[in-house]
C-alpha cells in the first residue's frame, strides 16, 4: 500500500453503526486531517471474512466478536472501546397501520397475522429473532412466510414486499419509507453491544486510535443516540 494511503483508515463496520460513520465522516476529516473508508455488513458476516483472512485497520462489530478477535491475536487488547448498545425492533411501510407489540402475547399475534416477515440471516438481530419465534412456539409458521436475508430488511417493508421487518432499530432507521413501530417487548428483548478495536496488522495504529477516540467522544455520543442506539461512553 502506498505511503499516501497511510492517513486513510480502513474500517470493517457493522451495519448497525453505518449511519453513525456516515454522519461523522466530514467532521472527522476536518478535525484530524484523516479519512476513512468502510465496508458495512453484519458482524457475523464480517467475522467470517476475517476468519478467511480479511483485514483492515479498525473493526466496529459486536463486543463478543471483538473479544474473540482479541483472544485470537487479531485485535490489540488494549484498543477495545465499547461504543453503543442497540435493541431489536419492528418496522412497517410508512403510513401502514402500526401493529400491537406492547406485550409478548400481542407480538405473537401480530407475527402470526402478518402476510410476510423479514429478518436478517447472519445479523445479531436476526439470530436473536430466530430464538424469539422458537421461544414463542411459532418458528415454523413464521419461517414459512419469511424473507431471510442479509442487508437492511426494512427495504423490503418500504417496497411492500413484507408487512413487518425485524432488525436493530438503528438499522431500521437507515431506510426511507418505513415507520419504526418500536422495540420488542422487554421479556424477549436482547440488547447488542457494539465495540471497536484496532487490528494488530493495522498500517497506522496511531491514526486508528484517533478514529476510535472520535467514535467514543461526546459529540459522537449525541449522534449515536440520534441514530437509535444508546452510547456507552460519557
């Protein structure tokens, strides 16, 4: 890689924080004289790529994935910063009636009544939702009418291809043409924590550390909150 690339930070980032990174890009460059390029996919998909040899300067993925990469020697242990927590929610096409998900019983009824439901295949929310429908005893019925894929599931709701899209609330909010109904009931909710870390192979660990510090700064905390996540730093 050419020396001129040393001030560009390569990032592997979960879809849940895509909107945050897009929002901070200009201010980060103006303040630090650094730029970053990011590849966005689910944390599990990124972990598979890393296992197969993919590398960058910074990873922004689930805390469990960062911990696994530290234990494998792929991420510098002292570089980890927990950034944000996210919950799983439901969305419908903009203007469509908002179904009742105020209780576990109401959620179960809503899911069974829906014509089609979308959830992610490898994302943390999709894996959790698969457990939820199993817990509710409706896994077979929901899977029979489900669209299971990676990417932003709310795009299917916006196009009217499904009545309900399930994903991290921060991911649902990235799609135009939908309304976020709300989070899953507390009894079947599971918050995901997203963390950042520097690869041991990073070409410029100092620049990577500056990027993570910016992600963990108060000004970014306000952006994180506006994107449907809960900041985990002061």
